[in-house]
C-alpha cells in the first residue's frame, strides 16, 4: 500500500472558501460505502492524504446520488399502490421533470410539497428524499398511514437532473441557479421551476419543504419565511411547532446555528421557500444538511452520510405530522 497525496488548488477563489475549513473528502472502493479520508486546508489548497487499500479508489465531495439511482428510485416508488409517477415537462437537455404523487387526492386533504436538489451537487438532498419515501410508502408504518389519510405528498426528488448529470454544483444546463428563479421562471432559462410552479398552481400548497446541503455550516437546520410580506402569526406558530417536533424526534437536528434571519418584508422572493411561502401563505422551509459532519453528533469515520440523510428524511415526517392538523 502506497500513501497518496492529492492537491486541489486555487480554492480561495472557489464559491465557498469557508466550506473547505474542517472538511474531509469521501472515498469509496465499491461505490457503495463512502468513508471520510484525512484532509488539510491551508487557505488555498486542499490536500487529501490517503493510503488506498485497493488498486482503484473513488473520491467525491459528498457521496454521489447518480442519475441511474434516481431512475431506480422513481421506478421503485411507482410500484406502490399509494404512489403515481408523472412527468411535468422536459429540462433543457431533454430529461424528464419527474413528480411522485403519494396519496390519493380527496376534498379536505392537505397538499404537502417536497423538492430536493435544486442545487444538483447537494446530493444529500436526494438521499433524504429516498429515506422519506421509504417510510411514507411503508404500508406497515402507522405514521405514514396517518399522514396519507390527511394529506397528499407531491415530491420532486431531483429538481435539477441536467446539472446532476453534468456535474454542476449549483446550476442547470444553462448555468442558471434555480433557487433564484422562483419569481419569474421561464421555459428558456429555468423550465424545471416553471413546470413545478405550474403544477403547484393546480394542486395548491399547504406546506413546502425545499431540501439542500450547506458547504460551510456543520449542522442540520431550517430557514423560515420570517421576511416574506405575507408572514403571519399562524405561519410563525407552524414554524415553531415543526422545529420543536423535529428537535424531539432526532438529536441530528438543532435550532441554534443557521442562516441570519431576514428582516420583516425583506426576504428574497426569487428563492424557492420564500416565493412559495409568500404566494400560498403557507408553512415553507428550506432544510439544510452539512457536506462536512454534524458537529452536534460527529462521526469521524463517515461524517454526514447517505444513511444519516435518509434517517433524517424519515424523521422529518414526524415533524410534518405535528403540524398537519394546523395547516
């Protein structure tokens, strides 16, 4: 076995330089198990220091969620009695914008929307959705049965399939950041958001969860709608109830560290959770997970991982149940 050092330079000019401090890359021999490897960052160069045990080793920023696995997820989900797969339109590269509708629409049922991977490099977001779907489609899970008695879930596991296949961190095939397109999406620049927004107009939205990953902050947290013009006491109470329920459900979540809160009326309405929360006057959260590790509950071997992302997806359903009757 021979020690290898990989040097990745010019990172002071990268989009999120603070994301490299304290970061450990992931590696895999079988492309199934992704473990952390030693890294050092000097302010400009990331050095991966690893002694491989096999002839071929794969390295990644975070455990990948491949397009092939994405298609497998859709195929598996559609075989459930409670799930329907539909395609809302096409991306710029001609890929399907796929929607999973879980539950059977009936008068009085709430519409819960979950989207993931607007920023395609944030693969932990689709891992979370996989876990959420595994629980929601489990016919023996009482919480799932109760949720589907009261709500229909509209789930977009991958908002940005083109960017995912192209290897982009934050943009679609045209170099557009989808999470800045929600005020005025277009077929020319952001058909992904355009088609999802159109479907939302048809179904309505009682709750929206937009799932992301953060490069710098080593925590799981949510960003709410306190800055939207239509923010209300009801939304504030729903936000509080959701957070408290998730705090109780899992030690992986916390509410101390996160993004600075927007001042009243000053939210950026091009951002998905702000736009949807304001337009539909509903509970609307951005959920962030770390690329690094959860500093509240660190794991040196794996850091934040696909398995932990999936479990958080299952736990999120507990928080949704806590607010459902109040939506």
